[in-house]
C-alpha cells in the first residue's frame, strides 16, 4: 500500500522456504526423491569409506485398493505405510518417498545391516488384513536392496541395482526382500537385449519367428482332428529362446499385439491349406490378455478369415482361464463379437487358480482345456481322476466340449480313456513340429 505521496508504506504477503518445501512430499510429509538424491550423493562424496545401504520398497498391487475404493483411500494407505516404515527404522536410517507407491530407506555405517530387520518388521506388520476408517484392505511390500561399496560405487549404479532387485522381487512372488546380486544384473541385461532383438525381428517382417503345430486328437480313437499353433523364436546372438521367456517380454513391451496378429494370420493360412486333406481340420491359436484389450481384435480376426478363406468353424481362439475371470462389459462384448463371427472360444489352463467351476455357469467358452497338472499323477490320484470326470460331466451338461492336455504315456491315456473326453493333446500323440513334418506325419501328404 502507498501513502499520499505514492511512497510504499505497507507490505503484505506470504513467506515460504521454497528450498525446503520442494524437498518434502506433500502426501506423506517425508522428504522426497530430490532430498533422497542429495543425501545419498553427499554421503558418497563426503564419506567414501563409510558403508551405505539402500532399500527400495514398493507396495504390491496398490491398484487393487484404488479399484476397490478410490484413489483417496489409496493415498491414505500410502500415508499409513510411510508412518509404519518410519516406526520400524533404527539408528541412522531414514526413509524417503519416491514416485508413486515406492519408498527408499537409506542406512549408513553399521546401521546398513539393520535393513533386513526393518523389512521383516514391516512384513509382519502387514501380514494380516488392515482396517482404516471402517474399510478393510490388504497389502504387502516388496523390497530390493543394494550396498555401497559392495554392490556399486556410484549413486547411479546403487539406485539402479536396488531397483533391479525390487523388480526381481515383484516378478518372483512379491512380498519379499531381495538383495542385489550379479545374477540379477545378468538376467536384466539379457531381458533388455532380448526385447531389443524381438523388436528388431518384428520390424524386419517377423524374421527368426516360426510356427510349429501340435496335434489334437479325438479322445475315442486317437484320430487327428486339429492342431494348436505354437510360436518359436531364435536369433544368432541368443540361440533358441523358450516361449516362457519371450512371450512375457512381448506382452510387457506391447509387441504382443502385432506379433499375435502375425501368428493368427499365419496359422489360419496353414489351416486353410490343410483343409485340402481334411475339410474338418480345426486350428487353435492362443490369444494374449494384452490382445484382448485391443478394440481392433474382432475386426482383425474377421479380416484374416476373409483373406485366408478359412471357414470360421475351423478356427478356435484360446484364452487363459484368467481372461474369463473378468466380468467387465468390454470383456463380454469381446467374447460376443468373436462368437458372432462363428469362431469358437477355448478356455485354456482350466483349473489352475481361479474359481473355475463357478465361471462355467456363465462362461462364453465353447471348449474347456483341462490343464496338464491334472494328468501328471492321474494313475495314483483319486482327486485328479474325480476332477476330470466331474468337469467333463458338468461341461457336457451345458454344451461345452472338453480337451485334456499333457497326456504323455499310454498309461495316462488308458486312465482317462473312459471319462468321456472329446479331445486330447499331448506328447503321446505328437510333439510340436514344423508344418511340412506335420503334413507328412498326420495328414498323409507325401
């Protein structure tokens, strides 16, 4: 405000310590990632001979809590966990809020040895269901640890290695603490190289990829009635890479969408050609959960049917049991769209972890494929034999056909031969093989 002569006479405003404010996380009140970086860098520079331990903590499946309640409640959970971590600290250990659902605990000197105890205290604290504002929730924590100078001698490597260890913990069961090791770095380096080479193969017309086909037979007489198309990949640098390794990498990177479309089209081309020897031949193709999120999936199947001339009745798309667990409107619309084309849907890996029997009541599946785990001990397990019989009877009552996977020896086939199965797939009848070999062995060509 100015006086009569225009000179300033009164000043009013707010004073804020911006340097300090910018280093505090507004949600938890903890110091944030900027302060974390400053503290660790300063410690390594000023006390290079002192041991320093870093533990990066991540909340497992926080999105489930957000989905069940809302993000506001999820923020409350983050605050609760921040306070629990603070309470578990001892000695010269401090906690910082990083991005999202992650925290960092830094301990210097001999206190670095207390990090396993800190994690164990937190693990015990969240062993059971929690209650907040009358609402129940359950969450666990995963952790990755790295030590200076034992594991890394720079700030960048220390943080990177702790994060690699956290990723490893989350990928191998969650709710566990994993110390960094050279093996984790080697696995991570291999993963990065594989993703790069997968991308290169796809960009160069899917070179180095190929399809093999495993026969599916009529359960009653062992006659080949179809095949499942299976992808294989190899490259000069890494050799033959198993599907259990490269398929998850394709899914995580999003490359599974163009790759899945290529597999579908190639498999349908092959089936259309094989109909010359067997007009009723059925080709089964696996779809990834990532492909199911694509709005263009049903139109792309329709386009492939038209391009290859394969009748819809000769195609089965397989989805894992988990895909059927979704009751969302989008999922139901997808299932309806596929079936409207005349293409049948198979539920793969049936019986491996969801309320499978309950899903059959309103399932859009035309075929159920019982997982191979129920065949392994079929000759000695009353439970496995009873389960297969029950599933067959229940499915047949609602018009669903049943395929049993994993039959490898004659004794297993003998044990299930009287159970009313529609089809069987397993090494006893044929291993996955290239198309020309499949034609010779199972279609009588040449």
